[in-house]
């Protein structure tokens, strides 16, 4: 019983350590993403590479995936969908109801963010990452899991290099 407790304790402590490193590096990456020069693909590759190297120093079997979405402001990031005036209370943007086209797509969107886009000045950036690695102490006989998956996300406003253009106000289709 004591060995089982030690085994589980060591596995848990290792997971907590990996998660702490992972979340800390993701926070640093988000700060780097929010800088003015992060719009280029080369710069984004460098930022992701830093996170990957730091995590692989702790667990070399790590596989990372990133998801970047930008929103016009924190309100849109929280609500996910573009805000609109629901005059008939049906939950759908229709009948010439007005909406804020936060992602400037020309139509009302249930998901108001711009995927794979760091956005522009003063936009809000949502950076999500998933880390999967082979468990150092696989407990297949107990949990049937041979790998561990951790997720982390952070939300930051881009640093302003200029004023942000106002999101256009449009009308929904009939």
C-alpha cells in the first residue's frame, strides 16, 4: 500500500511540475504574442519554439499544439459570439436587427473571433495550448491511461501601436 501511495504521489508531483512550467511558458508566449512584431509567421514560430523547448527540458516526449484567436475586445472574447440587438428575443440575429461586426466578416457570426490571427492594435488575444506526453509512470492497469494531456489558455490585450478602428455596425439578414 505504501508503494502504491508513493507511486501515485510521484506521478502527481511530476504532473504538477510539468503543468507549472507549461502554464508559465504559455503566459510568457502570450506576452510575446501581444507585442507589435508578433504578426509575422516567422516571429510566431520563434515564440512557439521557445515554449516547446522549455517544456521539452522537463518532459522530452511532449507534443504541443497551439490555437490562437483574436477578438475585438474582452466582451467579445467572453461572449464568443458577436453582440447584437435581439429585438424579437429569439436568440438569432435576423429581421434587420443591428449587430457589431467585431471580426469584420460582413455577416453576424456565432463565433466572433478571428482564428489563427493575432489581431491588431488593442485586440484581445486568446492563446490556448494542449500538451500531451507519455506518462513517466504509466498506470495502465489502474487508469488505462498511457499519456497525460494538459491544457492551458490565457487572454491578453495586444499592445497598442495605433488606435483601434471601431467595429462596424451592420444589419442582420431578414
